[in-house]
C-alpha cells in the first residue's frame, strides 16, 4: 500500500492494486482515512472513470 500526498486533502489517503475475482481483473483501490476517523474507499474507475 502506497501513501498518497494530495495537496488540500485532510486526512491520509492510500492506494493499492488488488485482483477482483468478480471482475476478473486488477483494480486500483483508493482508501481515504478522514481526520474524524471515517474510512472511505473507492476504485479508481469509480472516481475517475478509468481502470488501473
């Protein structure tokens, strides 16, 4: 897991590539831990419309 450094983003974000058995392909995940402790995760395709 690699930590992302995004200007203006409060909290900590990480990215990783994992294999999805359901999609039968690799997906890039972005995990964001907000300052209040809430955890949000998305695939890059969900966020930007393109695959890993």
